């Protein structure tokens, strides 16, 4: 479970779409507060998903090869295959010139509620679902699993947290460097999406097949 959560959390935190949007929020009017609203909403979404899974399992992992356990592994397998297919499709698709989404022009006028809703919309739900399927194996009677779940939420939020704190501590330097980072993300968005989709998808596929046959 721990390795799967590390892979999924890393793929989530490195996603270019939400990081680009977060940088725009930080550069806007009252950007630090909007960024905090986005960050807290992002983290809350992850926690709510985990809480729902834990409520369903009662905090106890199902017996290996039981129906609930097999269903969770099958869900991860389906997500992994879907990510590989998506990455392969994006890899074969002819490159397109980058065009910023229309909503980016209105980011300065965004409210705190809009910033929070944007975090929900931009969350990579396929990976979040894979994380939820992995959390099925969590045993809340063990401290190590509590730490694993907390670490997963922190890892999946890490890029946002680092940018938020950097902007608070060094606003001038952060504005210049984050702007350069957003430009880089814009020009490498397709490559990042393809790489993360293929790597995460291949890992989920192989680990799920291994869990099903052993």
C-alpha cells in the first residue's frame, strides 16, 4: 500500500494543470489568500475521499482475494490501463500550440470560493480514485498506516504547499521564479501529462496484476 500511495501522490503533486492554475492565483490580487483557499480545498478533497473509504471498510482491510479486495484491485487495474491508453493517445496525437484556457484571463476577479472550486475541478480524479482504491487496504489500528495516509495527503499537496510558503516568505523572488516555472509548464504540459500518465499507469497495472495473481 505504501509504495502505491507514494507513486500516486507523486503523480498527483507533479501534475502541470493544477500547478499552473495555482501559480496564476498566487500572482493575482490577494493571491496568497486565494492560494490558501485553493490549497485547503485540494487537501480537503483528498481527506474526504479517504474518510469515505475508511467509513466503508471500517478501518480494517478486507481479506486478500475476497470480493471487496478483488474489486479494489480491479478498479486500480482499470485506472492503470486507462492511464496507459490515455498517455499513448496523447503521445500519438500531433502536437498542438499551447493556448491558455479562457478562464485564466479572469483569474484576478476570482473569489475565494471560486479558487476553492477550481481546486476541486482541477484535481486529477483518476489518480485520486486510484488512491482511494489503495486506501481500502489501510488498517487504522496500525500507526504506520495512519502515517502512510497522512504522508500521502501531504505528498499530493506538496507542490502547492511549497509554492504557497515561498510566496509568503519571499514574494518578490517567488513571483519571478514561479512565473518562469509556469512558462516552462506551459511549454512542456503535454510531455508531463504523457510521462505521468504512462509511468503511473504502468505501475498501477503491473502492481494490480501482481496482486490478483498472488
